[in-house]
């Protein structure tokens, strides 16, 4: 059995690892594929120190993003409900539906906070009434928001 070598990944490689990760691979894979393409470099002490420094900077950046998300959560929790007015027809049916973009626009109009619509989970809103939206501000921070749909 051939000896395995350690390399530090410079880019994310499918089915192998993420950028900055130290992985063990076969020497031929490292020599013939990873190193010539610049996808990895040998795991030398200087490369390991550089990776540790980059990981620390990334950890600090993620902590800062979590702090911003916590502030947004506090702002959104102060709102009791968000009211969205939509044109409605018979039997309280809406003409169309309430989309995550509508909710994001309403939040921005009220609080000034920009919320990404892709991080919102809404039920299918096609009638007047009160609904609950789940908004994920950060992988560890989410908030539930009450949405009231009223006729125009």
C-alpha cells in the first residue's frame, strides 16, 4: 500500500474538501492532479500557519455576521405583526399570492432592515388572514414573524 501525503487545499474540491482544509491523498493524485492545477499545495509548516491564520480571520468574520444577525433579530422581534395589503376578491381570496419579496419589501419599509427573500420560509398565502413566516438571518439565528394580510 502506498504512503499517503498531506496537502492543503487552495480551492474547494468536490468529494475531497473545502478551501483551507488539510487532507490526506494518494501521492499520485497530489503530484499529477492537485499540485499542477494549483488546487493544493504540500502541507509544509508555513502553509499550515497560513491556513490557521486564514481560519481565524474567517471565524472572526462569521462571529461579526452573527452579531449583525442578532441585532436584526432584536429589531424584527419588536414588531408585533407586519401588515400587507393585497387586492382580494370573493371568499377572501387574493388576486395572486403574497411572496417572500413582498414580505421583505414590507420589512424594509417599516424597519429599514434589508432581509434576503431567499432566507424566508412562508406558507402558501392566497387568502386574507394571519400567517407566520420563518426568517433565517444566519445559520444559527432565525426569527418567526407574524404576517397579517388585509384587503386593499
